[in-house]
């Protein structure tokens, strides 16, 4: 099983429009420092599933029939806007499995086109997609949101974005699992006030300590966090790193 991080940025991405902070200036000069909409691709055997659909160029990136479907974490625009064009394709049926959100995004449910939203996940539901086992894990966010435990070929990867901390039930479920990789939301540097909707670095490191994965990768990264690391000599714990677009795990 292989997970490729297609995008690792927050809603504003990096560089942020009209921002001159060190992180945004660096990203303007070096494409390797750019962060696109947070999303990933998991491959296991003959199965290829997108995790979220916020990249606006999905139709150009993925040829028809080149992936099996989409595991949608939630329906905020930065995670689902690519569906708005993809739905108008023809001659295909693309399953979109995600939380049962009555509102979805824009008019996707009214005009789904080739997208099939008919089988939403329930909390902690497990599904076998070929040789890939997927478990939906509730997260703490402003819309119904799931992370996903991905199991295949003897590996276990938890992909958890967007969230502030973890619900007790999700934390306990993952503490009973030996995780090879934890991909975790971390949008900002440490905050004095409790964060809203997304982990700051303090909250993310606490969840990593709770779950004890072999490797932890921070994603959904905002420009403030990138700048915070650039402005001083700061290090993460040995098994923790910042994600980058294109990283393969």
C-alpha cells in the first residue's frame, strides 16, 4: 500500500494571495515550497482511491478510469471543489464515499452527474475495497468529517484531516491499532488560545504522543506554520515531519 500526498496546504494554500511573509515569498520563488489543496491518493493492489477532491484540475490529472473512486473527508470547498467540474463527465460512474452530510457542497447532490453519493459511511464502518480495508473515523470539525484508517499489504496508515484533537472514541480505536504512519492535521504554530477547527502544533503533537505511530506526517499546513519554522531554529521530534506536496509514504 502506498499513499501519495497530492496537496498539503490549508484552505488558503501556499503562497497565500498577496502575502509577503517568508513562507509565501519562498513559495513564489520555489515551486517545491508550494502547498496545494489538502488531498492524497492511496494505492493498494489494483485499487486507487483519492482522499478528497479539492484540487481543481482533477480532470487533467487523472485520465478516465485511472482511479476507482473518492474517499471524501468532508464537503468544505477546499476539499471538494474539484467535484464541481468532474461531475459533468460522461460514460462513467465514480463512487464518492464520505460522511452523511445533508448539505454537501453547492448543488452537487441535486446535480451529481457521474458522481455517486448513494453510499455514505457510518462512523467506524469498515469496507473492503479490493485488498484495501477502509475504516471511517469521526473527527472534530465544523462539518461532518471523517478521517480514514487505511489497511493493506501489512501496513496501516491513518489519514486525519481536518480536526481539532480527536474524539475519545477515535483516539481509543487508534490506540488499539499499531500505526505505521499517521498523517495529521496541523495548520498553525502553537497558539495561546484553544484552536478552532484545526490543530495547532501543540495539539497535533499531543495526538501523536497519544497514538504512538512509527512515523507522523503533519499536513493541512498554513503559511504561518511554514514561516514559524523558517524564522528560527526549531525542530520536530524525531519521528515527526512536515508534509510536502508529492510526498510518498
